[in-house]
């Protein structure tokens, strides 16, 4: 593996570019995540739209700068909207990000994920168990929770990236990102983050904002988004007394994080 590099732009510079663009990102996410995901994106500097119905999802994807798809609360209507939007994103050259939540749990979810994978996401973000299973190996996942550490998924992530030509992000205590050739680990965050519902889903939406800003650099965009989340999470944990107080402080830290602070505090290593 090559050591990570950011030719031309650092994560902080990508953050500044994202805020300057204020990209419109279409997020077909789950019912649990819609509110917190929209707030995360607004705090970070992007413009979210939660448009999911089949009747308009494809049309809206042609307007948006990027699309994120999360199968957390899957239904036939949601799935049809997801497919229409992903098709439109592909046809117009817009990056789209897949979050295959618990895709291994039921036959319906497995079939839906296979259909979505055929539409070629630019980026796939999941926990270790989801990525291991998506690569075709046996995972220890239980529902939406990962039963595997990030390091156990690194080989699967690399194989999946090469097979799908997508950037693959495995998120957990340490995040791992790979395009099949380059890879990076991102440290930081807080153990309070898994105790606040839908933060992982919100991270997928934030990846969409950075990918919208630099669609030609999905690896760098993904690393920058994960670094922003990790730095803001670590800062929020220093102020919060528990998961209840963490959530609003986290939004404040996302909004206040400067590009300079992101570059100074991000802990990113090549893998």
C-alpha cells in the first residue's frame, strides 16, 4: 500500500472548498437518521435535501451535486426511489454513496443491496461487519451493530474496492479508507459517538458533501469527511458529560471547526 498523500489540497482545504460551495446533497436515508443527518450537514456547511420518493427522486438527483443512499429503514417505496436516484446520478456523472446498513440481516436487504451495487456507487461506507459481508466473507455482525473490529475488515475493504471500483470506508474506533491501491487510517472521535443514534448514517451524508465538492477525488474527499467527524467528535467529548449532552455539542464543534484546526488536529496515517 502507498502512504496517503493529498496532492494539491489538505483535508482543511477541502473543508474550506466544501463550505464555499455549500453543495446540495440528496440524502435518501432512514427515518431514524433524517433529522440528525440534516443538522450535521447544515452544521458542517452543506445543504441537505431528504428527497426519497420514486416519483421525484430521480429528477432531484439531476439537480443535486451528490446523492447518498442508506438502507436502514428499507421499504419498496424507498428502494424504488433509491434506484431511480442512483440511475440518474450515474447518468449525470454525480457521485453517489451507498450505506448498506445491516444488508446481511434478511434476504430482502441482501437483494436490495445487490441491485444498488449494480448501479455502481462511487463510495461505500459501512461498519466492519457490513463491509466484510459485502465483500463475500462471513462477519460477526448483529443487526445494525458491528461485531468485528475495523482491522478485521481491511482486507475485505481492499478486495471490495478493487472489485467494485469504489472507494470503501470502514468506520469504527479507527476508520479505514481504501480505493484498492491507496489506504488510510483515521483516528479520533469518541466512545460516546456509538451511543448517539444515527451518527454513522449522518457521516455517510457528510461524505456526500465532500464528494460533491471534489467528485474527481473520492478517496481524498472521504478521508477529509471522516477526519472532520473524528476531530469534531473528540472536541465534543471533552465538553460533554454523556450521550445526551454530546449531540448538541457535536453540532457546535462541527460548525466551529476551522480548516486550520482540522489540518492541525486530524490524525491520519497511511496503511
